[in-house]
C-alpha cells in the first residue's frame, strides 16, 4: 500500500456512506466552481488556476487531475511552467510577507507599551 494510489478514489463511497449530504453538497459545489454554466473564466484558465492551488496545497490527486484537465483544454507546457513558477513565487511570498508580522512581533516584544498578552508566546500561533 502506498500513500497515494490511483485507486484511492474508490474510498469516496466510504465518505458518501458516512456523510452523504456533505459529500453531495461538496461535489455539487466543486462541479459548479470548476464547470458551471455561468462561468466567465475559460476552462483552460480555470484548470491552470486549479493547478496553482493544487501545487500550493500539495494535493497529489489534484495536481494530476488538474494538469491533465489543463492539457486537455489546450494549455501548453510553457503555460504550465509559468503556472508552476507563479504558484512557487506566491507560496514563497507568503513566507516573506509573514516575515513582516514576525518582525512586528519581535519589535513589539521590546516595546514598553506592549504587554505580554499582545504578543503570542513562542511556539504558538
């Protein structure tokens, strides 16, 4: 048994059995968000956005499904490459931008007007 297997989708039946209404609602939402009739974003761009999000969330199943869907919608290797790099830049950018917050907490810790309750203890979010 491997962590990610192509046959894992068969366990959807277990989710359906345990939470049928939630699964039905999720699948309907997913379908509407990705393929709804009123969408104005092209299918190709929708799939490239889905690839970027899948790379960021690191869902192996979603990466495979949305890369293949983007390719089927006419995405080129260059478009996929740019998508990968955009997702990489934004993921790294999140750490960089949160560094501002880290510096703010650090500066606040030495500010006499900042109480210890204003700054999260080390190791907590």
